[in-house]
C-alpha cells in the first residue's frame, strides 16, 4: 500500500522519525518498496498542517528547529486538532507520538481508538495506551482489520518486543528478564566506578539520562511498566501495571556493589516475567546480583538488554539502546516497514 | 494460507522441526492461525512417503527413532525421490534439509530452483544454495511471487539474519561483527580455563561440538561462509564465499590468551563485514582481541553472538545458540511462521 502518514504530536520522537524519513526516503522506496507521503502533522503547541498530496517534511523540520513552531509553513490547511486530523484527513496510518499520561492514557487512548475504528493503522511509542488498554486496543485493531504496533514502548528501537512477538514466535518463551531502564543502569555503573548514589544520580541528571524528579526511574516504576507490556503482549499475561512487586535501586550502597564484585557478581536492576506451571505469569522489578559471566552482567551505562528463555532455543539475548531521539524515531519506522511488509500484496 | 509441507531430507534438522510441530500443533494453530499438514517426506536413505491429505508425523518420528528408517510406515504412496516429491505432490512449501555440499551446492540448488519455478515457497537450513547462489535464487523467488527463507544458515534459530533483514530494516547497517562459530569459541573458552589447544579441541570433539576433521571450524571456513551470507543478504554485498581474508584459531597459544586477559582483552574468532565509503562491503574472519567490557568478549562456550552497527540505533547485539537439533529445527519454524504472517490475507 501507499502510506499517507499523520503525526499526532511532533516532539522529540516525531522529529526523530521525520529526520530519518527525510534522509532515507529514496533508499526506503528502492530497497523496501516503501512509498509514503506525510500528509498531516498535528501538535497542540507547535501547530498543525494538512495537505492531501503531501507536506514538505524537510521544510517543516527546519522550521521547527529554527522557531520551535510549525506556524511559518504556508501550504495546505492549518490548525486542525488531533481528532480532526485523525478523522478528516486522507491519512491511512496514524503515528501516536503525543504526550504520555500513565494515569489515564489520555488523550492517546482516544486517538488510537478513533483511528482504529476508522480502519487506519496505528503505530506508537506512547506507553500510556499500551500500559493501560493494550488488549482492548488490539481487539479493536483486529476487528477493523488494521495493524497496531508499539515497538518503541519498551526498549525504544532495539527490537525487544518484535523479537518476542514475531521472531521467537513458536519458540516457547517461558521467561523474559532484562535491564530495561538505562538511567538506573547508568547510576549503578557509575557507583561501581566509585561514585556514591547521590553523585551518580546528579551526573545522570546532568547528562539528561535522569529527570529532575527521578522517582519513576530509581524506584523501578518505568522498568515495571515495560515488563508489564512485555508480559501482557508477548507472554499472554493480563497484569495491571501497578500489580507486580517493584523495588528500585535506592537501597543499594557503594559497599554492596564492591562486595558483590568481589564475590563474582554485579548488582543490576532486573525486570522479569516468568510463566508459571499453572499458566499464569509473574512479573517483578528488583535489584539482583547477576554472575559476572552472564550476558546481563556486562551491560553497562545506559544500554538496555533483554533475555528470553525459550523451550527450543534456550536463552536469546538482545542488547541495544533503550532511549534517544534517533533510536525511538527508528522504532516507529521499524513498525511501519513491518506493516508495509505484511500488507505488501 | 494452509501449508502443505514437504520435507526434502529427514535428518537431525528435519526431525528437530518435526518434533516441535508434533508438540505444538494445537498451540500454533490457535496462537498464530498457522494451519498445516505434512504431506510428504523424502529422504534418500530413510525412505519416502506422500499422502495428499497429510501423513501421521508423530508415527513417522517414532518409527525413524526406533528403526532409523521410514520404511515400516504404510499409509500413502511410498518411494518418490526428492524431485518427484517437489514436483508431483500437493506440497506448497518445500523444506530443503538434505545434505550440504559447499562445493557444488547440489542437489539442494536444483531442489530449490525446481520448487520456486513451480511457485512453491522454500525454507532451508542448507548453506549450500545460499552460499553459492543466493542472488539468483532470490530473483527466481521474486519472479515467481513466492517466499524463500534461510534463517537457519547463519546462527541456527537465533534470529541474527532476520534481525538484519527485517527488524533492522532502515536502521542503516554499516557493520556486522560477531562470534558465529561455536566450536572455536568453545575451544578458546577452554584454553582460557587452562587447557592447551590440542586438549581443548579433543574435548570439543568428544562433546560433539567439533568434527573428526575440525578444519572447517578451526581454520575459520565455517565462520567465513556465514559472514558472507550475512554480507550478501543483509548488506547488499556480492562476495564469493572464498574471497575474503580468513584466518582461524590454530596459531593462538595459551600464552596469548593469558597475556590478553591481563591487558583487559579476550581473544575471539571474529567474523566481520563492513560497508565502505564507496559502497563496497569488506568481509573477514580473524582472531581479534576484544576489550572485556564489549558484549562479544563475554560470549563463552558454544554460544554465538552478532553485533550490528547501525546509523540510527548504534550497536544492537543478539546472543543465542548457533547450532543444535531443536534450535536449527526452530529456525525452519520461525521462517514458516513469518511466511504465514506476511501471506495471511
């Protein structure tokens, strides 16, 4: 099919994808037979444009970089809000990259539902709808015979989710376990290098890895959200996002780290999900001492990793970035190209 | 589509897949909407059966385990050779798991060509056709509008190839580098543990990791074949399989290994392929000293790993088994399920 893309939201992630699309348009067309136009961008702050025959994405990117706004662009229809953009444009694929609200999932859940009901494909990096309503949304997509994808909600563009959903289909996944939060892994790495917890956190904040309020990272909530998404979508669980036990890294001291290393271990914040004999799935986030010869022990700094334990392949581990503009923008592209592949006929 | 499967060859790999299919039939049907019958098995030594409405795979597996032969089965047409099985059965997907000949690629190349020309999908773990004729065969598949897959030719069921071909499509892969031969990695691991090269090799032979004639492994030829497949299919190269420089592990001494470790490195047999500025791809196999904090340095024993360096994601590494009955059997299943997914409508 020919993709008519609408961006709902045009922040870091949306711009990350837009940059890749501008750079790679010709290559993607030739190599993957991927034909697209960006027909609409709707951002509550930066402004909105719609043009049926395609916007000039390069110009819009330059504009937003220079002025922080799309307002100076002048070709097409201006000012449609997100819902009107989803409903009334000729877009056939909606990229939900507006802001994340993990309490209500809104307005993203409404965006996604509206699009699916209109038989438009949806790709998102927004964790809200997936953490809160994934099953309902997947059913809605199926009922309307369209695709809904969300690789970027777990390890940004590192294909941890699609690996479990597609490449390892039929392998008999019994466990998923990994380092899915780069901020805490960076802090633990720096603490091993000699910094105290407070100094390591401060450094992570200075580098932009940690928020001013680091609670979601250091208490494990971010990691928990991701493992719940994995458990629910890859392992067939039905966990609510605050249900599993969750412990962060705030109680780990420099002494703990040194002592573990002397014993041949390394403390890591581990998110895990395990299939039990009765068919239920138990998930958790907690610090674990990992043997130094285990692949997860050697994941340092902001890098993420996930190990699937399977019946037929044993352990399969994937390692890559867990955040960032280009990696998360790429997550959208990976999902779109996969949709292009499965719908190619 | 409904899959009518024919096995061409029924050795370890074919039986590996058959065991999974018998165990998982119901699950695969429910979870992935994958409907199949095995309509034919043709093995030059064990015998051949064809039954239009489906063979009893469980019974055939039991028989071959008990007697080493399929001859005692008695339901359907007996004795069709591989080409007649490809041509004259109602199979619509051919699994090429006959023996590998890396000099001529035959008879596998003829099997694959015959199937593709008859518009039958092909999945294989046989390196011969891919190492010698991949481009011609892919063109033939495209011309006939059928799928040809070969995940199992690189790291058995660890999805290294499909990761590069599909999940990382559009990521801008500039390099692939990894440990793609388990035998040599096992030997190097044991040498670090204190064994000399000869003793480590002997141990690998006793455990079935190394052949009686270990040349293909220890001289790097097996690794070279795999990196050439990766370079040619993922990175668009057009290398012949004996072209790139290739050095094995036979010159590495126990002293080299100890000395490297003291300096913070570990010797690994590395297969690599790199995209050059002029668009060409250079591949090689050679021992390299890898820094201990690099993911590849910590791949021990018979495990395999591959790191893709990409423009938008940085490094993405996958780690998993590189051989074995179930992992290689699973490689076939993964490819078949992907075909089921892309052809689902």
